[in-house]
């Protein structure tokens, strides 16, 4: 007798991966129908221009100015699409719109993080597009599933709907409301091919007609000459941009179309993710707490032996035989890396332990102890950096480092509070991080630094500050 025959009717497999949407290959291969009205068709065509604008922005000489224009235009087109389709964006979508504009618009005027700001803008734009269409796992707000929402926004939804724009433009999409019979689809496909054939036929005719018209009129001749020079200089660039813009347009339209129509947005759901989370709780809590106790003991030993050296920065005292630069740099980055590692340790311990912190008092207090020790290391690193800045002034790296440590301190403080009170910690951390990062983009950080350094360190050159 088969194993399936022995199972009771209606019973399901106990393997959590079978209920997780990520592993449902048959469902992934099953094509969902494409529902499109006149508005969808209009925006499918419009997104061809959006795709070209994206490629043009990233291949133009005036990248900063064009990036600002594209960011504003993209926001306006997405908003228009959502409202015309009868969408009602949640309040938090407006927050992320401000964050996106705050990251993108100042780029034409100043940027403290030119290489990091553009990727962050792309991530934020994709996330905002999904949240304004109401397709996050929590629909209209950032949640503990933000990583999976980001996966949906950047990969799953746009690539899952990658061919929708082409099918809608050519009329080859499936339409439930209309007859949708196969002969009509083939007829639409033939119409598109006939249009392209007409373009091909017209090209050799124009090669004959245009010279004749140029000979007949001097003004038309000058116009054609100027156009010919422009085409000769920019033809290859334009053709290359048009070719590259096609997959970009398909990607961008797939994201917003999938979000509005909820197409390929449900491959992951909260219940499946919770089931998967429960399935990986396989490490005995005793093993987890033992490992954390050993790590905390090492930190306590380190702090006890190096206390005088580490905490002298709190009093503004530099240890003997150290310059300010040597004292600030010695162990500074190691402390920052240790704090980041502790965050991973806390996440792993509470993710893989069989008992959650709410059911294990030992694990809860070890979370608090490790967080307090990490906060102590963060504050030590920050005090060393403040002492360093007091001696030599600001640089971009010092500002970015201080802001990152402030955010890390907030995270570990929330971890401590989370041991006794339930609240959306991930949501608060993500929003706080977005605000801090956006502030670095909006504020003219370099000008503010130069003003401070010139006022407090008039004898120091920029090269000297950077050297230290």
C-alpha cells in the first residue's frame, strides 16, 4: 500500500517546505492570466519611455541632473497609474515616497555617498512601488517581513511579470472579460507584424523620396542635412539605448503591474514564512545559552582587562604613548565589527533556538546581557571617535561611521526593551535607518563639515585632516 493511501483524508504533509511558496515549482510554472484594460495598455506603452529614460539617465554626461528628473518623473507616473486604477495608497507609502525623493533629488546638488546613494535609491524606489500598490506582506506597512518584501520588490514580482508589457502592447495577453479566443489573439499578432512590415517597406521608399524633396526646397534640404548630421553622430547611441530600454521597461512595468493586479505577489505569505521559521528551530536552547554565556564571559574579561584603556575616551583623556589618531584607530573598527557580529549572533540565537525568549528566562537575560555589553562597546567606539573629531575635525568617513553607530545603538536598545514588551522592532529599526540615511542625502554634509573645520581648525588643511 502506498504511503499516501495510509494517510487520512485531507491530511497534509508535515514538511514545512511543502507549504512554503518558494518551493512550489508547479505553481510557479503555471502561467497566470493577464488582465489588462485601456489604462494598462496606455501605461505599458508609456513605460517604454520610462525604460528609455532610465537607460538615458545612466548613460548621459549630466548624470546627476537627469537622475533627479527621472526620479520625479518615475514617482509621478507610478502615482498616476495607481490612482487611475482606483488604488488607495496607505499612509506609510507617502513616507517612503519622501524618503525616495530625499535620496534622489539632492544628488544633483551634493552627495556624501555617491556610490552608495544610487543603489539605495533603486532599492527604495522598488520597495515604494510595491507598498503604494498595497502588495507588501502586511499590505500597507513595513513589517518584520521587510527582507522578503524587498525580495519581492527587486526580483520576484518584476521578473514574474516580465513579459506582461510585451503581451499587453501586442494584444497577445489573456483577457477574461473579453472573448479571448485564439483566432482573435492571432489576428492581433498579425496586425503588429504587418505594421512592422510596413515600416520595413517604407524605409527604401524614403531613401528615394527624401533626396528628391531636398532638391526641390532649400529649407527642407538644410533641415535634412542638420538631421543627418545629428543622426550620424547619435544614431548608434540611440539604437543601443532603445535596445537596452526594452528589458528595463519590461522590468519596471512588471513591478507596478504585478503590484496593482496582485499578480505573482503571493508566492510568499506570512503563514508559510512562520511555518518555515518554526521548522528551523532545531538547536537545543541549552546549547544556544551555553554559547552565548561563553561569548559574554569573554567580553566581560576583555572589558575588565582593558577597561582603563577603553573608557579613558569618556573622560576625554588620551592614554600615554598614543597619538589621537593611533588611539582612535586602534581597535575602533574591530569594535564596530564586533557589534555587527553580536547582532548576527542575537538574530541566529533567537531564530534557531527551540524555545523562544518568551519561554526561556535564561535566553531572555542573555539577550539583555549581550546587548548591554555591545552597547558598552559601541559607546566606547563612539567616544573614541568624538575625541578624534575634537582633535582633527570631521571627514565623510567619520560622519558616516558615527551615524551608523547611532543606528546600531538604537537597535541594541530596542533588543533590550523587546525582551519584556511586544512591539514592531524591525519596523522601527528600518524606518529609523531610512530617516538617518535620507538625512545624510538631504543635508549638505560636506559643506557643513567644511564650515565646522574652518571655524574650529583654521590652521589645518583639508589634506591634513584626511591624513589624520
